[in-house]
């Protein structure tokens, strides 16, 4: 039986009932599919980027076009096109014709106004880009915090939000190209001896262990093995690490193994 039959049936005309009957039929059945095509997350992201870029370019063009149109209307000139230089020259010529003198001051004022207008449009676009980047940054911070809380171990003395905030002060967290949360230290991804990325869940467990947040001695609190900082055998050490999600190759895991070997 297909558990997610309804998801598959979204592409079939008639829905799950039609698809179920086709699967149960001993005869050959021809299904009709809903028009359209499957879009991957990558395709969707690419489409969003294209729309944003097109919207930005279109906004700049429309703003400039309206500015040139208003200038021609304000000065009562009829010039084809939207070339700023052509429009500026037409305005200069009209002023000279109507005043009978060189309108150097008016021309300078006009050129300044045109320059200020272009600067304002550029500033507006920059402000919108800045607001968009701020929004993206906030969304990213929320996503990172959510992932930290999801991977945080059960600890004593701190709630999950407090623990996540402290972990962010100790490590820099980010998402890699596969949208997987990774931890960085001094600008470098935290890796094991085999140069593999250490999972964030293990890093958070190590961090809690090093700070003694699992119990009185930071080795698992009331667990049978290591409850007083002592292990009867190497198997007890590995059992303790397994119960507390401690990677044997991590700094916390190596510390436990070294302490046991030293004591025995």
C-alpha cells in the first residue's frame, strides 16, 4: 500500500480514487494527467531571482521614463524619445529663445535638478535593496535559531532558548550549499580528524558536556556509568558517549577516553 498516494494523485485527473482503482485493476488502464510540469526547488529559486532582477530593472526604467515625461510637460516642449541629453538641450533652447539672453543660471539649476533626480532614484533603489537584505538576514537568523533548538540536547539549568543563544556566542552557524546547518570557529568549519564536517548536533552535545550542563560533573548526571566521574570499563565510556550523543572523535569524546586511560 502506498502511504503517500494522495501526493502522487495530485498529478492524476480524478485524484486518489482514480489512481487507486487503476492500481487495483488487472486490466491495462490509461490515466489522464493534469496539465503542467514539475518544478524543482532550484528551478523555483532561479525563477524568483529572475523576477526580482526584472522587477528592479523595470522599476528603474519606469521611474526614469516618468521623470523625463514630467520634465517635457513642465517646460512645454515636444521632443520624441526619452533621452535626457536631448530633452535637456531642448529645454535650454526654449529658455534662450524666450528670454533672449544666455540663461546660464537657469541652465545650471536645471542640470542640478536633473542630477538630483537621478541621485534620488539611485538612493531609493539602494534603500530597497538594503531592506531586502535585512529581511533575508532576519529570516536566516530565525532559521538558524530553529535548527539549534531542534538539535540541542536535554540539559540542566538552562532552557533550550538560553542554550541556543550561548551556543551562537561560542560558534558561528551558517547553512552550506545543501542547506545543512554547519558550525564555524574562527572563520573555519568545525571538522573531525578525517576532515569531515562535525554534525551540529554533536557539537552542541560536546559544548554542553564541556560546560557541565548534563549533570553535577558534566558526564551524564544520573546515568549508571560515569555518575561520579568514574567508569568501570572502556565499554562504560562508550556507552556513556552513546547515551549522550558524544562523538568519540570529538574533543569531548577524546577527553573522556584519555581520562579513563590515565586513571586505569
